[in-house]
């Protein structure tokens, strides 16, 4: 039995435990780990420590050198007092360690006196009731301590009380449960509570924010001593500022790590002049230095910041940056002391890259499930919609396309309103977008140059619904520059899918269309772009077109009542550069529209189902780059040769009346020719063999086409498609270009064994192999329906000779007779 020590010793312990209780906490650590090293240091504790760090949580994990002597060290004591959470890993031999018990008593006493820490016990393969009641291995451990020399019985009583208290706290019990599950649960809880505890936001109404905070904390890497700059990038309204505020609040309340901090908001609005920049510098310095700093101009401000902050460890958020001058006035890599952190929120990723940030975190839109939850929190103050509002809620969620700003604005506006009001607002959004949402999105548009604005408006107005926007190759054909496309992507007005397809958010499309509508709300004919069917009908029926109109784009014309359109109305649109129109049986034209259409600036013409058999003789669009008339009634485009130096795409697919294509000598830059499904086309004009830029020729389902032209001089042709044609022979290999990479040939008639035309010698698969064409072809499909056996012999020869490198060669018809070699 241990002896009672003199009261002087007890007094000494009490003195050792005196502390200064500050009313406002200054955290240094977010988690303190208490554990018995021999039981868990290299296993569970190590994995938990690593998982917490991966979430950007600052962890204090004591070193064995701090557990020395008779009393808990001052460093360990401070570490406990400066932590927000204490995780106590109670393993079988925890109580056998005197220092673990002293540490636990310190933790419990500090929690009882200050209520500033949260204790989370983890019962590591031990029974919580054994901990509460000191049974089993714990009873043996305390009995051993009581027999130890120089023991102070009141201190043992303190240890037992601390042990009992922690045993009574609900924690995590590891018995048959997977350790990784427990670790994930504990880390998730702490991360969420850290993010919400000091937030100025109603954290319960934020959705999917924890993962963003975790990723940002990893990028900030608070434990390293370097100076780090991290950008937050994304489209307007996606939640960049909210994310930055949560991180700032979390770090600010642990500000003993930093010697100063500041959140400068709305920089874009506050820096329209040079004097504004000096004012921002003054705000930055005065807040960090906690005294009034005078800055007369931004050049002087740069020198003052560098001088006063270069040895200070600071945490700064610059919110809403949109120009190089703002960044140059507010930060540079050598202005701040070691360990400093700067976060910049910006819609322009290129601006962040050019200023040398360490990492850029892109905030993406919410997934549908998350979006519905966020909308419901604003509209119903719960995480799911009410039963009779489910379908309407999904209408608004689909409209918002995962943009948090739109979800919150719409949800808050609809809160407490009737179903009729919801239905009315949904219908109203189609013609008149919500101005609060549009105003936020328009900030990015206003920062564009004129040509970039034109590109944005073209993309917003030309493509509707949820479809992907046209590929990059069409930019040039609309008169745009590739660099402006890059700028739209950098400024979050466009994005690229993993396949490289360009995508514009639906609300940004709405913004573009609303900008065009505002050009002249009363008269569509005075707007730069016409994209609504009713507006187009109005202009063409009432002859209200003007020079303002640059493009008319209507993808679909509903077949309802008969519409009578005045073709002559097009003559007033002298600036027209794009015309995309979908023909309908209910449309009746007065006059020939292409006869009156101005062609000086016309670059793009797409008219599926074009109703006339011929193009007017006066229709000579010298600047045309794309001509698309699939499914038209055209028999012949033009006679002789027309000079169209800029034409790149020529599409008359499924024009079943087309009997021939014209002389293409005057179209030297043609790159793609689409004639699929032209069933009356008997031959392809030989001039196609002179098109040095041609890279794709589509002749599938040209069921009257009996032979291919000489393509051997083509230098860029990579794709040749000629399936379901009337071709009766495999073209000789000397008629095929060396550039070919993919070709599909299929004849629907019996194969001739001899050619009637000496120029078009019959080729063979074997010949193709001998000439080495398979060495560079990626895919070939050759199929000729023949009952003769020569085709079988030829096929048999090529089977034995085919190059193994050919990725695919598929099919030739074997007819009714399968020979032995097969």
C-alpha cells in the first residue's frame, strides 16, 4: 500500500497546475493525440495521424522526450491547452504508463475548467465499462502505481477520476469494427466541426463544402514553413468566396500560428482607380499591423508592404481579383515572412498562373443530388423537397445546373410560396432570367475584350439545350480567333470535358441570350442575333431586319400553323455572317431567300431541308467557310466553277435529288466533303482529286455511285467512307493517296473481273498488302458482294499476307461457297 506524502508535496502539485485561463482561445493545434506508444504508435495511431493530416488538420503527436520526469512537461501542457480536440486512444496498457495518466488528468482538468476542448475517446480493443470502473488490466495497472515508491495518493485519485470521466464519454469502440472505418468517421467529424464552428455562414445550409475545405487545407499545407500562394478558381456564383471565408474563419481562430491576418473582399469593385489600390494596401497593412498605416499611392504602398511584412508570418485572403495590377499591388513572393499563406479567389485561371501561385483549386458545380439538397435547404429549410413540390423542385434544380448561387437565390425566393407561384416563376424564367443571378454572371462578361464578347455571344446564342458546343475547328469559320477561346475557358465562361469538347453552362447561355435581348427589347430586328423562332418569324414576316443583325440561328421550327415568310426581308441584313435555319413543311416563302440574302460577310450557311432545287445564280458568298444543306432538294449547286477560296466544309448529305457535284477547282481549301445518302449521285467530279487540303470524304449510301475518282494526288486525305455504293471493283492501289488512314469500301453489286476503263485497273487486297498500304492504315473495311470465286481467292491470299500491325480489317462477303482454305 502506498504511503501518504506530506501536504507540502500536494501543494507543489497544485502549484504546478496553475494556469492562465484566457477568455478568447488562440489555438495552435486542432487535434492533440494521447496514446500509449508501445500499443498503438506504429499502427492505429500512425494511421489516424496521417489521415488527419491528409484533411489539412493540424495534429500534435507527442514525442517520447516530452514524457520525462515526475511532472508533465510545460511543452506538453501548452500543447494540450492550445488544442481544440483531444483524441484519447485507450488501449490495454494505457493505464500502465504514469505519463499517460498524468497527461489524461491534465486534459480532463483543462476541459472541466475552460470547456475549450472536446475529448474524443477511442476504446482500442478494450471495454468502455472496464475503463469507467478500472477493471481488468486497468485495475492491475492502478494497483501497481499505488505500490510504487514516491507515489502521491491524491494524484492517483485524480488519475482514476479522469479515467472514469473519459470512460463515460461516448466515443468510438474498436472491437470487431474495421479500423479504417473508425479513422474515416473520426476525421470526418472533426473536419466538419472545424469548418463550421467559427463560420460566419449558416453552415447547415452549405452542401458538399467539407471536401472542398479538406482539399484546400492540403494545398495550404499549414505545417510547412515555406510561403504558399493558393488560387481558388471557378465560374461566378460557384462558391469561391464562401469557401475562402470558411477557411479564413477556421484559420483566423487559430491565429496564434500567424502574426497577422486579413480578408480583403470585393477587390474587383474596390480597385477601379490607382487611388483605390492604395486604399486596399492601407487596409491590408493597417489590419495586420493593428495600427493606422498611411499609404499615399500604390507605388509607395508596395515598398511599405515589403518593408513591414517581409519578416511576418501572415495569412491573407484576396477575394474577387480580376486584374494583374491588383495582384502586383497586393502581393509578391518575397513580401511576406516564412510560413505565410495567401489565398486568391479569381474567375481567371490564367491570371493566377501568370502570377505564379503554387496551386490552383477549381470549384466545380454541384452534382444533381447535392444541388437538390442545397435548393431544398433554401426553399423548405430541410434537405429534401416536400412531397407535392418534388417535380417542380427538380425543374429549378435542372435550370440551375449545379450553380450554388442560382440554387440559393431561387430557393429563397420561392420559400413559403404556393405551387401556383412556383409554376409561374418556372415559366417566367424561360423568357426572363432572374436578374440577381444574371448580374453576378455578367461580371465575367463585362471583363472581356470586344472580340471575346462576340465569341461568347455567338456560342451562347447558337447552341441551346444541354448539347455540347461546336468543336474548336469551327471558331475560325465563324471569324473568331483560337486565343479568344482560351480566354473564355480561363475566365470560366467555357469549360472542357475530359474528351476536349467545349461546354457552356446553361445559365451562361441564358446570360448571353439575355444580353442580346436587352440590345433592343421591343424590336428583334434591331438585335445582333436572332435565335428564337418567334423573333425570326416576326422579323421575316414584318420586314424589320436591319444592319444590326449578324446572325440568325434557329435549330428547330415547330410544325404548327402555316407561316408565310418574306424572303426579301433578308436584303436589309447587310452584316449577316451566319444563317442557320431548319426548314419546315409549314413554312412558305415569298421569293427566293438566298436570292436576297447579302453575301458580303456571310461565313456560315446551314439550311437542313433547303426547299429549292438550285441555288440562285447571284448567290456568290465569297467569304463562306461552311456550307451545310443536308436533306435538301438540290439537284445541282452551280454550273461551271465558282470561286470560294474560304470554303472549308461542304455538306449535302441525304440530298436525294443531287445528281452531280460541281467543278471544285475554285474551292482549293476545302477540307471536308459530306455526300452520304445522295442516292442519285452517279459520279464525283474529278476536280475533287485536286483538293490538296481535303482530309475527309464521305460517300456512304451513294447507291448510284459506280466508281471513285482518282484520289492519288491528295496529300491530306485520311478518311474515305464509301459503304453501300454501286462500286463494283476495289480501286487500284495507285488511285489511293498515301495519306489514307481509314477507309471503308463496300459494293452492293457483283464484282467485275475486268475493268472497262484502263485507267481504273481493278485492285485487290493482295495488291494493297504488297504496296504496303496496311503499314499505316488504322482501320479498313472492304466488302464486295460477289458469287464468283476470284474474290474468294483474292481474300484467301490476303488472309495469309496481312500485316499483323493492321488494327482492323473486317469482312468480305463469302457468297454461298466457302472454300477449303477458310
